[in-house]
C-alpha cells in the first residue's frame, strides 16, 4: 500500500498558501458546555418559506434562523419536510414563497453550485459519494471551487497546475488525518463499508471549508461505536474549526447532546424551536412523535 | 513477485500523484514506447503498419474521445462517427484554403471545429440524461451525415462527392497522399496519439477531469459541491469531440486517403463504442486494448482459415467475426463490465501478491 | 496469463505472419477479388462475385489457365466498406496482384491514388470515377466498357429516339451518395443543350426502403420520364413505389446497377415494363457460359445457389469483369512475351485491349456486349450500352447498342480529369501519342 | 422575404390547391407512421417489463421476416412457415432471457443497452449465416395478404390506397387491441403490469421475473415478425431495413419509453410529419431531410418536454 507522507493538522495549520477565508485557521477554542455559549451573528435566516410540488405541500410557512458557530438540529417524524428544507437552503429546490437571508443579505433564486460557492456544504441522507472515485479523489472533489488553474495548465500538468494540485492535496490529507481514514485513502469508495462512506462524505463536505455545513442524517444506519466516532467528528469540527452546522437526525440522544438549538417540524410546519431541553418539554413535540391525531 | 512496489517510498505528494507511481509500470511504458517508435517502424511489414497499426491508433484516439465523454463524464453518445467526420471535412477545407500551412497543424486545428459542433449537440445534455441523451446524439449523427452529403462546399463540389487527400510534406518527406510510406504516416500518428493520450491523462487527473467524473457519478451531488453542470458537460463534449475530430482527420489524411460521407456512418460510431465497452469505460489504457481487440480480432479471424488451409468463403468469416464480437460484448458486460482494462488491473493485483494470494488487504 | 500477454501474443503472431515475405509461387497469376457478400448491398455483390470467380475457374478447368498459367482468385470481403476495402488492398497487393476491381465507389476513390505508387491497375468496370476514362490523366485506372456519364448520355439518347426529349421533364431519382450524384453535372448540361427539364429526387442511404416521400414528389412534379441511379434495396422499393403511383414503368429507366434479376424478382409481375441499361449479355445462351456450367458449376466448384443463377444480369456482369481482366492478361503476355506478368504489364495489357465482335465470338460470347477497344487516351473503350426490359419474370434486350454522345461527354470527362489532377501537384499522368 | 414566403406561405397554398395530393401525403405518412409505431411498440414492451432498451429490435424485425421467407423458400407452406418463424422468435426470447438478461439483472441502463447492441451483432451474423445476406421478396400473396389498390375520387383528383397498406393498418390495430386485452385480462398480463410498476414488489408477491421477461421478448418478437412482413411487402426483406428501425428511437422519445399509446401517437406524428416536411419543405433544404427530421424533431421536443408526450413529470429527489 503506497502511502503519502503523513502530515498533521498542527504542523500545517496557519501556514498554507490558501489564505482565502480559511476557516481551518480558526483554532480558537470554544467552551463546550451548552449553556455558556452565546452567539451573536445570524448566519442564515429563513422567513415564511413555503414549497409545494404539484399540490403536495412539502414545507409550509417556516421561519427559523441559524447563528454563526452553532450546531442547529432539525428534527421531526418521517415526511416532515426536513430534507426539503435542506434542499431549499442549498438551492436545489426553489420555494414558492418566502425569503432566505444568508450572511445578512437576501438571497436571490440560486442554483446549487451558487449556494456551494457562497459557502454552504452538504452531506446526504443516502450516501451520495462519487462511487467510481477513490476516497482521496472524493475529498479532493470538495476542493473544486478552490481550484482555478485554467485548461491549458491542466493540459501540461506542470508548474502552477501541479503546484495547485499538491497544495490542495495537503489540505485533503489534513482532513483524512482528522477523520482517521488514511488507510482507505486510495480505495474506490464504492467498496467501503457504510460507516466509512458516511465519514468520507463528511470529509468531502469539510474540504469545501464551508461556513455552513448541512448534515442530513449523518448517523443513520450506524452502530453505537460508529455513532460515537461521528459525534466526536462533528463536535471537533464545530469547536475546533468553528464551522456552523445544521443537522437532521433521528437519534434523539445524539441530537440532545450535540445541538445548541433544535427546530422541530411536523407535516411541513414548524411546531417547536428552542434549546434541546425546551423542545423536549413541548407538548406538541411529544404529540407529534407519539402520533396524536391533529 | 516481480510486479511489486515494496521498497518504493514516495516522499512527496508530487511523486504520489505521478501518472505512473510504480516503477515497473514506468519501465513497461518505456518498453512499449521503444517498440512503438523504434521496433515497429524498423521491423514491421508495410501491411502490419498500414493496415493494423495505423487503423488501431486512429481508432484508439477516437475511443479516447468517446471514453472521455462516456466513460469519464457519463454522457452516452452514438454520434462519434459524425464528430470524426466534422474533423475530417474541416481538415479538408482548411488544407484547400491554406495549402501552405503544415498539415499537422491543420489536423490539430480541425479538432476545434469538431469541438464546436460537439458543444452545440451537447447542449441538450443539460436537460436530458441517460438513454434519452444517447438517442439525441443520433440526431447529431444523422444530421451531420446529411450535411456531409448535401453541402457541396464541404467537398469542394467534387464530382465524386468525396474528399481526397492532397500530398503534403514535412521536412521534405511526404507524410500524406499515396506516395507517403506507411512508416512515415505511422510515425506521425503514433507521435500524435502518444502526445494526446498524455494530455488526456493530465486533464483527467486534474480539476477538470474530476469535475467530469463528479457529474458522471452523481450529478446532483456534483452540483452541490460547486460544479457547474453547464461547464462540466459542455467542456466534456468539447474535449471529447476534439479528440474524435482529430481522429477523423487522421483517419482520412493518414490512413484511407479519401472518404465519402458513409465512412462516418452510424456503424462507425458503434464500432468505436464497442472499443470503449470492451476496453473499459473510464480507462485510457482500455481505449488501446479495446481498439486493438476490435480492430485486430476480425483480421485474425480472417487469417485463421487461411493458416489452416481451409477454403472458407470470405463472407462466412465476416459473419463469424460479427457473431464473435457480439458474443464477446455480451460476455464482457456480464463477466466484467469494466472491460479489458479492469481485467488487466486484476491481473496486476494477482501479480503483486503472487505467490502469496492472501497477503494483500 | 494476462490479457495483455494474450494481445501481445496475438499481435506478435499476426506480425510474424505478415512480416515473413510472402513466398509468391511464381507459376500462377494472382487476381484478387474484392467482394461484398455481406451488408446492405449483399444482394448485388454475391452474384457479381460468383460470376467473377466462376469465369476464372472455368479458364483454369477448361484451358489450364491463360496460356498455360493457372489463375489464383483470392476473395476478400469488403462489405462495401471503404476501410475494409483498403485493408484488403494492403493485405494482397504484395502477393503479385495484377489488378483490382474494387466494386464500390468509395473503395475506388481510395485506391485510385495508390495505383500509380504500387503499380497495380484499378479496373472499375462502369463505376467509380467517370473522369478516369481519360487515360492520359489516369494511366492506372480503367472504366471499361463505359463511364457513368457515357451511360447517362446513351439513356437520354434512347429517350430522344423514343418520343424526343425536347420540352420533356425528366425525373432523376438517385442514391444520395457519391455514386448517385456523379451523373448530375452531365444531366444538367444535357438539359440545357437539349432543352429538357430535370427534377431530382435523392434517396438517403438509410431511406432506401422508405421512399414514399420521393414518389409523392414525383407525383407532384409529374415528369415524363424517370431515370434511376439506384443500388441494392433501393431498386425494388423504387419500382414498387412507381407502380403504386401508377407511373408508366416503360418510361422508367434504371442504370446498369438498377436492373438486376435480384432487384426485379422482389417486384415480380408488378415490375413488368420497367427498363434498365445494361452492357453485358443476358442469359446462359453463350458458349462461354455453357462452359462455365459444365466445367465449374456442375462440378460443384461454384458458390452459386442454383444453376439458374448463372446467366442473370449481375452474374454476367461479374463474369464480364473477369473476361476483360483475362483478356488484359493475354494481351500483356503477348506484349511482353512473359508468362508471369506484373501489375505494370497488366496495365499495358488492359490499355491494349481490343474486344471486337470477332474476338468475342472466339471467346464464346458472341453479341455479349459492344466493342471494347482501349488506348492510351481512352480508358472507357466503346461506351455502348443497350436497354433491357423486365417481362414479369426475366429481362429481355429491347434495343440495339446505343453509343454515347461522345462529342458532349468526352470534353466533360477530360475537364473533370483535369480538375481532379489540378490540385495534386505530383500526379503521375502519361503523355499519349 | 422570399425565404419566409416559401417557408410559411407557399407550402400551405400548395396544400390547399391540391387537396387530393395533400390527403395522399397524409395517408402515406400515416402508413409509414403505423410501421414506425409497430417497431416502437416492440421497444416499449421490453422496456416496460425489463427496463432494457432493446437496440436489437430493428434486427429482430429483419431476422423474423428473413426466417419466414427463407423457410418458405425451403418449401415449407406459408402457414407453417409463420408458425415456425414464431417458434424461432420464441426460442430467441428464451435464449436472450437465459443467456443475457438473467446475468445482467440490476445492471445500469447503459450496460443493458450495450448488451443489446452486442445482440444485434450476433443476430446480424447468425441471420446472414443461416439465411444469406441477399435481399428476398416477401411472400405477400402466399400469406393471403391483399395486393392491388383502390382509388378514392375526391376534390377533382384521386387518392390511391394500396390494399397492403390498409391491411397493415388493420393488423397493427388488431395487434394493439390483442395486447391491450392480454395485459388487462390475463394473469400473465397483470403480472407483467405489476413488474412494470415495481420489480421488487412484483418479486415479493411471487411473480417470476424470468418468465415475464421471456414472454415480453417473445411478444416483441411477434410484433417484429408482423412489422417485417408488412415492411417487406412494401419493398423487400433485407438487412437494410435495420437502419429504418432506428427511427423508432425518435418515436420513443416523443411517446415516452413506457407508454404504448405514446408509441402509437409518436409513430404517427413522426410518420406524417416527415412526409409532409419532405414533400412541402424538403426542397428548401435540398431534399433528403427525412434522414434526420425524426431525430431533430425528437431532440427539439425533448428540450421542452423531457418526459415525452405521455410520460410523467420526473421530480428529482436527493
């Protein structure tokens, strides 16, 4: 098994060439305890958003916001519109009504790649890795937006194009180290076990160095040990790199431990919003999960 | 035993990202290049060079073009023949307008016309996917074929309706036309193919190639990673058509010597597609293997009864080779959908662990 | 054993077999035969190839070859495909090939420039480049006994003799490919000089069996006569469609590739009255064909499906091709005094060919065709054709030989030859007389 | 100006001036359309049940017709030849299912398409080996199909109806009806629809996919034979027919891959459309536009309605 030279995060952080808004450089440690965290800047806000498909109402009049640096959970029973909401945020669906503000600016109707360019990354409920590519290439693909060398440089693959490739490789290796997946670096992802695939997908999203990371059921189908690993990565990602995270998750234990605030959806409507403890106490949430008739 | 990278440590990412990170592969490639550039021109007969090596290389280049589009960018195309035709006709027009400019330059330039046409016919790919797209490429195939017949300007209003290759020289040696020796034409083609394969390999391992593969594997995820489908798909069409166009120009100018519109018909497109399937989608090595296989197999089948001294009607061997190729295509799809290239890779992995079959991860 | 090893081995074997110089037995005459017994035009290719091979075999069986030297006929399947055709050429040219009959316009065009380099003549009998009739510009190419242009002029002559062409409208339905388009310049020219109108109806190669639009257009245009430059499945379809729109079939003339038994068998009784040009005799009633039957077909050495196929139009066409080549070999042997000749000798032989009626009778083919006399300038020979008519089950010759309008055609041929040569600076022409 | 006139005005004046001719054009287009529909029908049957895009449908048409004609040529009476030809198509269906489909379950669309391209080569080779490559006349009369024609005098002119064309239309209609009955009234037919809806679900209620596949391939083999007979009667049976069959692909795009009404309507639109276009507008483009009209029409259509005439709008999910 050929291995590249291993590089640690510490060794390279802060000294890389890619200086544009590099969130990885933010190593300021943050308090872990939920109650003491205060967030002041609003990163994303959604106001009165509604979405329907040919008469089927997927999301109805939802408003909520995500603060910079927090972990925001979106929960709700199956079919509550959680994934649709993520799809709206990263521009895959276009709501018929409502306003989305990102970093204080109202967002126009945008394409997914524009959302990606503005700093929103995403993982998927059913793993959406590039099956024909290796772990390394999958994570490298997250760097797409940060690579700029033109076609002619690509053709000769020398000089700037090669240097660019190597610089980004260095970044990707940091992520590989962070996620502890160095041993599968060159394996095609299609052959990896599910848990590892999820991890690679997280790595790919991390490689985008997003301001806002959307995680759609990152722990679905995992066993306890894998869930613990994944939780650890999410916490580290949030606290070490300060990445804002919005996640959908069914495992309430995980949600209560990770999230700063929780928004609860049911039948496309928002039924509760607040800290985990507040939400847990809400009668409406309990009814929704226990299936009380509306 | 002999094919093993143990002890070859890489100390930089540059080394790890090299095209051929393993020393044995580099030696192998060196040997192949030595054979291709030295042994074949010195030793092989005119028939072997002119009717086996030249067509093989022309088809390889076309297969590389199609493989970029289908194997790497995931857009199935049945219009390869027509794009090759665009290259050939463009080259023909260019040489009539600028007879003094070097033919090699014209061949490379003609690919650009083909790329432009490719982009136009690639536009539907933004809305249409999969099999539907495959069928719309048929529209390109038939429309362009009709243009080759109907637009007299394309063939200089020749009475014969065909394009004919003028004689051109490089360093005072005839490289096109009937008096150009097969060896000279072969050397031109083999250099171009080697160069263009290297370029393809470079593009494919870089940012642009990755964006094509992202679109291929999961277009939605690719878009959410910031890949613009418009750029990615159209650039794949353009790049792929460029290769097909150059292959078409080479086919007419360095191989057959003249061509009617029928030379670029749907069967030609399918032939290149077979090469890509049998060689392996998403593999450059596969293009070489597939082209060699599909081009050489019928010649070999034709030669068999002769060697055995049997008197078989020429047509019968033709039918038999049809059947064999058809069966092989199905066989490959069933047993190894990734083609010869994948078999080769499996073979290499076996070699790596031999004689200890269980020692690898 | 990996795949690459296999491929390398296979390639190596091939290479080895083709690297060894072919030890050509110097006691025979090698005549390659490019055939297309497969593909969409197989219906025409098969009988042609049979006639070609059977005549040479007959010479071998009856006379022991030509002047005592046996002829080796080597078939190579091209499937009417130019790439395969070129491959066949490359594979056989070093075996001492005397002449090639490529049997496809596409292959002919590819081979014409190669002929002077390899010094092997191309004999494209009544197809390929019309311009090649100008022997001074095309020393290595022959189109005996007539070029497409000569043929067209003869057909127009026939129309003129049967009601006149002036003021008439003549429809031209053709295969939309190089082959079908070739006579158009002459047709336009004749229309101008002889005062008739032309309507053109192209049929795409892929639409050969789907011609209702073309014939609807014919109905719209109402031409007085129709001329067809068709091939393969296009012919029966066209005749059926013509019958459907009630076009009078005795005013519908096909060229010599649109008038075979295969074409009309598919139409049968409905095709009664249809006319076609031809230059090779119909039927088995020639001594030479009887010899073919006795010495080859009845001995089971032929590939024909039944004895009835001997003598049909395309069979006889293939046989005629062989007759001219055989005659060329004889002339070359006489000229050089050698038994075993080369391609260059063969070229001289073909140029010196002189098939008079007397010579044809000697060959056992009295009245089979018009005179074919070659010369340095003239590589198309006589150029005469006759018109045949389908009687519902077979062809009947209904006209005498019609010579072409040489006064119009010849200058045009020379002009075309000049144009072909003009952009080829190193073209090898020859000076005559 | 003149250009616009010849595009937008004069063709319509011409249509009005010779309405009998216009009707004839429409009728010819209709008949061609029926034949396109039949080929497309063969595609749809297979695609619906097995998700295979059968590129070999065209060669199956040739193969079936050649088998029929060659058997008759060997002295087999026409009715028996039909039965035997059907038998051959049945064997082919079973063979394809056993040797190809069964081994390619759950493969990607494109792989299945390419497998049928391989099948095309095999059938081409086998067909020519067994039956010979030369074209053969269709045994129209022996099969009891009508010949001759009827004139309809209308608008001071005539429209000519060939009896064989009328027969083709009737047979096509009967076949569609038979298929409809088969799907709605028989157990196998219902199973087939279930498979078309959801493979997994069908499997879970005990429907044998293998059996269903063999049956649909056989059904489209029957359709192929009928198409071959009809088209063969119009010209002859030869391998050149295969290429025309490609036009059915354009029909499918118009009609959608899974809709039988779509195949029929799409076929008629393309048949009539291309004849009208060739006759009234073809000259503007130098004629021969039929070669690409169908595909370009399909392409333009796709840009506006990617799911076809009768297909359902696809909502992509992440």
